[in-house]
C-alpha cells in the first residue's frame, strides 16, 4: 500500500472500533490516532453510516465526547497516489457503536477487574471436593479503588448453588490456567449465584463495574451447552458469533450451535482466536453485589460432564472499547 490515511482526534471521552478492526491505533493521554493498514477504493466506500459491511466496520471508528463545545481533529494523507486527493468522511452515530452493546466506558473508580488465581473454599453445593461451607470461593479476585476518600477494597467472589448441583467430577471445580471453572454432569442444569464479598468476610459488596466473560460455549456429540445470565447491564459477542442469542425478561440466553473439542479451548481470555471469540460472551455488570447464572447441558454420555469456563475481561471488549478506563 503506497498511501495511508491517518486521523487523529483530541479530547474524546472514549472510542469504539469493530472486533475485526484493520486500523493501527496509537493511544495517548489526550489524543488517539488511527492509521490505515489496508488498501481501498471508491467501490468499498460506505453509503449509510448505520448500515456498514464487515469491511466498512473494520475501517471505521466512533468517538464519544462529553461536556464539550468543540473538538479538534487532524486528517493526514501519507505517501503518493495517482488519485491526487482523498476524502475525509464523517457522521454522527454509526453501526460501529450499535454493534457493541456497551456504549459507555466503564469507570475507573468502583471498578472490579477480576482475575481468578486462588480458591479458598471448594465445596459448591456441598458436593466437594472439600468440606465446610457449601460454596466455591475465589480469594482476592480484584481490588476496588475509591476516589474520596482514597481507599481500596479487596474482594472475593463466591459461587453458591440455588438448585441441586450435580457434578461429574467436582475435583475439576476451581481454576484452570487463567480461568475459573465449574464442572457439570451431562443432561443436567446448574443454577448458581455469583456474589461479591469483602475479602475474608461474608459482608456483601456492591461493585460499580465488573466485566464477566464466559468461554467455549460449544456442543458435544450429542448435547448442547446453554448459558443464561441475569443482572447484567450490557453484553458483547463477536461479529462472527456462533451462539444463538436470546434476550428475555432481563436475562440473556446463549445456546451453542457448533461442535467443539478440548483441543480448541482457549488458554488466554485476552488472546482469543476468531473461533474462540465466536463461542464467547462478555457481560458488563454495574452497581451489583451478585448476579445469577444457569449452565445447562442438554444431553451427553452418562457419567461424564463438561466444564463452564469464565474470567473477567476478554479480548471481545478489548477490541470494542477504548483503552481509556
């Protein structure tokens, strides 16, 4: 590509790009620069900002401004082209922002960026492998900052069963690499409540914002996986999602549609392949102390089960939201 377009915007609150963004991004404290990485021509120019093709989405960005009377932008053309001139195209709202349900940047204060690194109680539903309180508790999943007065709270995340829990191998509950995991017997359904507590206590804690992601929602041979989650503010799935997405009564239901094997399981929530993104979802949890989740396996070999994989943020929202917290 002999010529590149580059656009810099100053003072924006945040920005949105599509999951398959082709733009090179240089993000600084007060400005964001986007530079073309692929060639194009008149034939692939958009005609309607609210009706963009996947290619047009990958070459577009939407900026959000708050409490301003003006803003500054810079458009550059680098390199030689026989066309002589090029056009800077802009509009207001776009299909970029509507392709992601999270239309605002999560706040810095009151935010819980979850990581699952240590289990301190592993007896979900009283089914072991440990004894004691019938819960699966992850210690210190995040530290929440407060602006005034400047304080910090460390939080645990506890999972409790709302209905009878039937694991295939409860020993698999806990942590797998960078993920939390819960095992469920085939042809069963688990109803669970995920709750935040001040670390080391049973004092409920309301977080301002937390991202919660579920991965590897695929089918067995036979059997489908179904995940239903409530209490969320918004959600993000990949443009290429393989999941059947149904929303009703404040809950989101996701059903697998494609066969999966253990070899295609993700190893890093922030480095998902296209296929792994297609089988994942990230929820935005706001002003909540807990949220309900149901995991169901519709069929499968008797005596065996499957695992629910979850984490905090994922590369789904990393590609969708700005780097400004």
